[in-house]
C-alpha cells in the first residue's frame, strides 16, 4: 500500500472514529485515539472494532460496511495484534457486510456519504 492509499484509509477511519468515539467507554476511546495519534492505524482500527463490539455500539449500515472494508484493507482479517481470534469475532459482528467487494486499489465499491 502506498502513502496516498494509506492516507485515504487514515482519513476514512478518522471520520468513523469521530462519529462514534463518544459512544465508546473511556478506555476504548482512549485506546483507539492513542493508536491513531501515534500513526498506528491498524492497531487503532482493531482497538476500535473490539471496543464497538464490547460496548455494544450500534453503527449505521454504511459505517459498518466501510469499517469492514478498512479492516480488510489493513489486512486485519489475516493478522491482528490484540486478539488471535479478532477476525472470527469481527466477522460475526460485521455479519452480512462481510461480502464487501474490494477493488485492487483497496477502495470498496460501496460508499455512503457522511
């Protein structure tokens, strides 16, 4: 993934994080924001997804689908940091959004305006 693609993913994730940070526990929010601020996008995204699941935060279908695309682009479906079973847990959470079609440049075919 080149620097431009990474920046696009970074910006997309920031929009989702900003929308839902206030709905996370203090610990979940701090963790996701900390990793984001130190440019650890993969760790921030994984932490955010786990916090959303743990805190039972309801995401809009569009945000859920976009987040799923980000998880796949960041290859968190293949390797994760915090939980060895991250993909198993996340794929249950994402449910029917797990069929996101990806283009070669890691941009999903579905986009919901924010």
